[in-house]
C-alpha cells in the first residue's frame, strides 16, 4: 500500500476511534445532562455536537469542489440551544460523521495534493484533513471532560482507569 493510501486509512481508523470515544462518553449521561451549561462562556455537550455537525457538513460536502465554509452554514447558531432530546443530539452526531466518512472514503490518494479552499484560503486537501483531524478530537475531548465532570464518581473510564496502569 502506498503512503497516501496508508494516510487515508489511518485517518479513517483514528476518526472512527474518536467517534466511538464521544459516543461512549455521551452514553454514560442522562439525557438532560447533554444540555447542561455551567456558565455563560461554556457550551453544553449538545451545542458541541451541533457545532461538530455543522462543521462536518460544511467542510465535507463537495470537499474537493466547493469552499469548505458553505454560505448556508450558520456557525453562531450552532452554539444556541435549539435541540431538546438525546435522540436529536445523536441524529446530528451521526449526520455529521456520515458526511465526514463518506467524503474521506471517496478520496483517492492523488486527491491529497489537490488545492481546496476554506474561507477562500487555498490549502492542500491533506492540510485540510489534518486541520479537522486536530479539530474534531479537541471537541471530543471537551465532551469527555464535561461528561466525566457531570458523572462525577459514577464515571466509567474510557481507557485505563486512574491508578490501574500496573494491573
């Protein structure tokens, strides 16, 4: 397998991992906990999911042929509370990830060197992918941290539990 194919395979594998981590964190919460906001400068988990979905739809719809910041995207609205059920949160989660994976899985290795645009700024497709490979886990880390805080002592670790590394 050539290096570019390995890269795309690695991106897909890593992003499936992070998607699963986010899902496992949200699965531990009561539905109402997805909507908790601790202060005016924070976002609820539902808002983070809404933002991820908006970003994914904007960036990955027609990835190679249109600007990644679509005219129809309303980024500021992604941080407003407008969804009210866990089912709606998970539907947005899946919608965004489906768009992402369909776009990534449709790429050919030679597409990685093509110039694409985000906010009229040209960059290679591989740079645009790397940008999102950093962006999405950042927000998933927020989801995990927030979920862990909300669950407190009822949290089930998503990796090696604290003080269990040597067991």
